[in-house]
């Protein structure tokens, strides 16, 4: 365990459970306990009981229960070690998470720069003549002071280097500013990336500001939006605008509205809808889905009404459905985004459109039908086959029967003929592959990937805990990817000087190694994370035996002498997975 048990127990004993929970829930004393509205379900009558004597809480309605750590963990949607550290700060006990938060420790300087930049932009919007002009523009867009404050909207000055000079005065280094994505280097000077633009801070899944989007507000030939580029901390696939701030609202409502862009989320807020997030583009990712699944499994996709938005919505429906979500989708008028719709039609119609969102399969039917021309035989086939594929992916006999009947009516054909076509579509043989492709390599590639993921998980754990690093380093010398082994060696060497992996380690790495470490620290896979260390090491031993088996097998093929065959047979018997 990363945090000593005695430290956890000391924090739990010293923490005032009523005070901690009282920061988030209004509590009233009832006898020896305190009662309040449970934040983990839509509670109308106070059903959350907090016992200061027993140091536990219990909801008599939804069953949520636990101690001070589990409350913070669930309320703030953070890990258990992070919850322990949070409560520890409340009682003045410092908690060292070691390498657990190594990604954030390594990149802390970038987060501080981005936070300072956010403060700078906010101040400039409120306290400059340019800011007055920008605020008037925002007011016209129906973005008032409350919204500006809530979403921390700011303004980048016209001058080319005001932010650069402000950050310099705070002691930040130019190279770090560049890597944080707010400054660029000219031939003889540095200049601000965002200039004369209204700036919107962008947060990742964990609520960290990782970049900005800057919008023009005066007439200009420049692009309407300028966004931060991908860098050490700004990863588009990990952005989920407004998620961290409204995790509890999403949990209470047990549904999340998923938009494409941050302006749509702000529009939803104007309409009184706060359980909304934006994926910052059209490509929904597995990481975003995993984050959402921690608080709800009900999603409403609210993408733009243009062709790109519709195609993205179709992909999102497929991904959400495959992840066990109950997914619906709102269909906006053609070439209109949610922000436009609210501005043109008002709050009531905006809410009505969202509330009337169709089921995933219903949405797919409607958008497929948009391109349908009953007089064009090709259009009929495209519409029919698209729906066949959709129904097949949902795998529901009830939905299939219902929508085949509807499709038969729209196509003006008999239900029986359509069912026959669907049967043929569902069970038709796959297209034949060229003979040379039909080999056994996919299985080997699958095995190779398993061991590579195991190796990367070991590397992640080595970075987190010194004791694990020593154990891993002393294990097998066999490796799947030499780059991983080289990085492990550097981690091991650094632990000889320090007890934790910190920012100093990052400075010692080459750019390629930094990227590899960053990727490994952030790409945890549950199936490997949950395995004990010894099991992971056994997998790598298994890989070493398999590698030996392959080497000897090839040697025996070239020279099948008695000694070689005997050695091959011995290794073959030791290798569990030789039948590949």
C-alpha cells in the first residue's frame, strides 16, 4: 500500500466528519447524529445520516455509506489515495502519494503556468478598456457576469507579450511557457500565443486546466477560434469540458448531455441545464466514456445538425451502446448547433428539443431516412442496408421486429420479403480473403500485445513505487520492447538517489522517453491494473520461456540433431502456450 495504514487511521481519527461533509451538504443535528440531503441520489427528504461518534455516514434511501475518505472519493470523483490526501490537508497531515500522482507531479509546473495564465486573462477582461469591449460582445451573446465567472472566461491582450512578461515576473522559464502552450518563440523574442481574443480555459477529466480556446470578438480575417496544440498536458482525447465541475450534478440527475463544443455547454447552462459536458470535437474516446461511466450510464448525444455532427453522433451512439450506456440523441435542425438553436428559439424550445431526444436506434433510423429517395433504387438499398447493419449491432429481436415493420412500410414492400433480405444480410458469408493473408500471425500479434501491455504496466508500477521498481528490475532480463527496458533502467538508477520519481527525473529524459513515460502513466488498462505484481512477473517469465521456445524451434528446423530435439522437447513442455 502506498500510504501507511497508521497514517490513514490517524487522519480518519482527527478528521471532523460533520465538518468535512458539511462543506458540501447542509446538515442539521438530530439527536446524536446529523441529517441532510444525500448528494448521491435525487433526495427530496433528508435521508443522509452522519454519525460523528462512529465517524461514518449512511443514506437510508440509496444505501450510500462509508467514512470520511469514501465520501470525498465519491463526491469529488477522485481516487482513494487522493481522498486521503485531501482529508489529510484538512487536518494538517501531509500525505506523500509517492509516484501515484507522478504524472501530475512531473507536469506540475505546466499546470501552475496555465493556472496563472487563466488568472491573468480573467483580470484583463475585468480591468482593461479592451476588456470592456470584450464584455459587451459577451453580453450580446447572452453571456452575463455570472457565466463569465463560472466558466472563468478571460481576455488575451492585443499586445504581443504581456502574458509572457507577467509569467516571467512570476519566475517561470520561457521554455516551460512554450511547453505549456501559451508562449511561442520568435527569431529574437517571445510572444503570446493568444492575442486580442476572448479566452476560454479548457479542463481535462480531472479538472486541471490544460489549455485554452481563443475566440475573436472584433472583425478580423483571422480564424474564428485558435486552440491550444497537443502537448505534455493538452490531450484532446482526455478533455471533457465541464465534467469535473458538475460531477455531482450528473450523478444526481443520473444522465449527462454530451455536446461537441464548450459554447454548447455554456448555452445549456444558460438554459438551466448543468449536467452537460463537451468532448471538444466530434471524436468521442474510451477515456471520456470511462470517466462518465463512474457517475452515470445514461447519455444524451447533442451534436450539431450538419453532416459531420450527424456522423459523429452515430459513432457516439455505437460507442456508448457498446459500453453499456442507455443512449439517446437529440436531432438539431440541419446546419444548426445547440448554441444557435438556443439563441434563435429560446430556452423553452431548447429544453423541449433535448427532452424529446430519441432512443439511439430511433435517431439512427431518422438520420438514415433523411437521405432516402423512394424513387431511387440505389437510395432504397442504401437505406435498407444501413438499417440492417444498425439493427444487427443492437442485437435485439424486439427492436429488429419493430423497425423491420416500420422499414417495410417506408419502403412500401412486404414485411416477409424484407425479413428474408435481413436474414441473408445477417448470415451472409464474409468476403473471401486473399490466400496469402490467411496465416496464423494474428494470434502471435495478439500474444505479443498481451506481453507488451504487461511490460508497460510493470513500468508504470516501477514509476509509482520504489520497492516495486527494485523487484521488477531484479526480475527477468527478457523484454518485449527495448525502449521500455531502457526506461526501467533509468527509473531504477534514479531511485538510487531519491525515494520518489519527481520533476528532476523528467529533466533527465530525452524527449522520446518523456513521451513514452507520459503515455504509460496515463494509459492504465483495468485488466492489467488489477493483477497482483507477482502475476505480472509470472506473465513476463512466461514470455521469456516462449521466446526461448521460438529460438530453439528455429534452430532445430535448421539442424535437427538429437541434442537439439531433446532441448526443444524440454522447453516445449515448460512452455504453456507453445501451440500458437
